[in-house]
């Protein structure tokens, strides 16, 4: 074996210092496996950007070495980037039934469903992938069929927790397989990669059944209301409890919102949601039933402007009109950054006369992520030699490091990493050694990666101070200004109310062009540059604004 093959490399290409976009590569010699491939959502300054996916540059260079992509569960931040990865790389994908069922809908949208190499596994299965073998181990989460992974490597077992919590009373599935994790821990775990999302919260995460009890109380106390419940579309256990409670109180369930329809449809087809015959009706059938006999399950718990709840709130939904007989239950907490969007919807719901229940008033949501005591349990069961916190913003990773230290982990064995940083493990120990190409790729409509920093800078510039277009025609040979300059303003000032200012802009532009021509400057690029400089200085002196100046100089 070559000396340079005798190193195990663990590389996170996403999910560190951020929420979402989770993807980890484990590499040994000529073999690489990938764990998850998620997407993230744009920051406020990413104007017009729809999605953010990992940078696959490093993986593209190593395509021949990738033995498989292993998915822990079916949430967007873990599988949303898979279609974009499969467009670039031909790799086999392994996941549980519901995970692949949700993924299949995404692949169909990207026209990849017929060519993707998907392999369905279940908890307890072991997949051989080059020098690695990957075992799927059942955990509880806010979506069914979630697993953590135990990866056997030439240096020992690496445990990747995925997203998990300990639910002693899960709704449909079995409890997290603590026994198997304990067995693996007894044999020895080389490294633990553990999620950090809820590390700031002490104690344990409440059971999903808590929400079921709260829902039961809401249904019982509001028999005269139509119930509109919004939650994460992927939380099939939550949807199952809504269906169960609706049936108990004699209500029909209607589902609206594209992702909710897709995921619930897949979950029913695969047997993860059980609904009595006739309990679910089409949204078009609402008028056939009294309002108090209806429960509507919808997307929009994060205030997304295109979601069904948003359209309902702002009277833009074809089938659902709000009124005083409606009670809206928001069964989710806002993801950090979405508070304003959610608040906007809640305000509009109240304007329409509807009642609103949310988690701050009643217990209608529990997290799917482990709090401190559950994280300690994962550490105690696996007893890892090395530890790398994953899945969290930087403060989460640091706090998880401190939690590991309280469990007796030596600080020198804890590695708080960054995207693209390489953790190497060999017989001499573990250390960071270099980086690989990494970062984020912005998706805008059908464009992947064609929006970069310069485009975002221009969009920000336009959003702040607007645009001025200067159009002129010159005769380079005769050194004459033939027509113009004409001025067009968008988003800067209203031209009819600023005619004097626009006349001055026009005069300065004409002076600049004539000065260029008088000095034999006929190069249009140089002329445009001088126009930008002169107009920017003038407008800033007059308005303290710096609109984007776009000169269009044509020649004859």
C-alpha cells in the first residue's frame, strides 16, 4: 500500500458554520463515500437567489473514486442538493424507503428519475463501498426513516449521527436503536461526527406525542371552527397525528401546497401515513362539507411567499378564503431569519378575522433535534476517540466542543472544523491538514452558479440607489455627438418630478462626451468610464446617492 494512501480524510463540504447544505466526504486511498447532500436557503443579501448548494468542484475531480452517496434522512438540508450533484456525477445513492420516495419526486422535477442509481436500504443494513462498509442505524427525528451511519474504515469506525433525538414514545416508528450504538461503542469508535443544532438547549427534546395531545385539546375546544394547520411537509408523523385527530372528531382532511401534496402522497403510497378510506378529500371538494367538519393541512409554516398559507392569508388561494370561523395552527417554530416572514403572515391572518395558535401560546411544535442530555447520551454510548461537531453555526460547534469536554473528551481530540478543511487520521493520530475547494453555489431559477459575487453586488446596488441609463450616438471619424444624450432613470428618482436634475445630468453627460471628442478620445470604453465617473460625482454631490450608471454609446 502506498504511504500516501494510509490516511483517512474527513472533509465537510457544507453544514459547518451554517444551518443546512449538509455534505461530508470520507476518503481513504482511492475510495470516497459521501454522507448527505443538502441545500441551504439564501441570506437576506442574496437578492433573487432561490437556493444555495455545496460546491462540488473537489468531488468532480475525484468522480472515479466515489463509491456511493449515503442519505441519513429526507429533509431538504440533507437531500435537496442531490439532483444538482447527480447532474455532475454518476454515483449510486443509498437511502431508506421514505427518503428515496421523497428524493424520487425531486429527481423527476429535474428529469433524472429514470437514470439515477438508487438503492433502498433499511435500518440494520450494511453496504460495502470500496474499503468502507456503511451500517444504517435507526434514530428518531421529525421525519420517518431517519438513520445515523456507522462507517467502518481501515482505522476504525466513524459514526455520523445525522439529525436525531431520543423519543421514548414515537408516533409510528420504533425508538432509536440505543442498543446497537452501545455495541458499536464497546467495540471502539474512532471518531464521532455529531449534529449540533440544539446544543444550546438543556435537557431533552419533548416527544412528538406532546403535539398530539395539544392538537386533541385544540380540536375538542373548537368544534365550530374550520382548522387550518401548517407544519413542515416532511414531518409525516405530525401529519399522521393531524389525520388521526381529525378522524376522531369527525372531520375531513384536505391538503394544499405542492411539497405537502408530494410528500404526503409519497408517504401514503409507501405506507408511512395511514388514512381511513374517505378521510382525505381533494381541496376542490371543500364546499361539499360544512366548515366545522374540515381540517386543512398546508405548507407555509416559515412564511414562504409562494406557499399555500401565504396565498390563503393574502386572499390569493383559489379554494380557501379566510374568515372569522377559521382557526390557524402554526405547528412549527420559525427557522432563524424567517421571523419577519412568519410575523407578516400572522398579522394578515388576524386582519382577516381568523384566530391563530402558535407554539408560543400552545404546545403545537417540538423539535426533531437532540438537546444537551441526548447529545451527551450519543457521546456516552459511542465513546469516541476523536470528535468533530457538525451541522450548526459556529457558536453551536463551539458549544458542542465544550459539552464534549464535560464528558471527559480531551480538548486535543476535539476538532472544530470549517467547510473544506481536511481532518486527517492515521496511526500517528489526528490533525487538520490543508483544505480542498469548497464554498457555496447559488441557484437562481434554472441557472446554477451563474450568479456570483459581482452579480449580487450589482443587484444590491440596484436595490439601494437605482439605475440611470445614458444613451448617446457619436460619429468617431468626425468627432461629433450625433444624438442624445438621452437619460432614463429607474428606481433613482421619478423623472417627471426631477426634471431640473435630469436636465443637469443630460448637460454633464453631453459636456463629458464632447470633451472626449475634442481630445480625440473616441474609444467607447474609455468614454463610458469617464461618463460614469463624472455623473457619479455630480449625483452624489446633489443627492448623496450613488445610482448605477449604465452608459450606452453607439457609433456610426
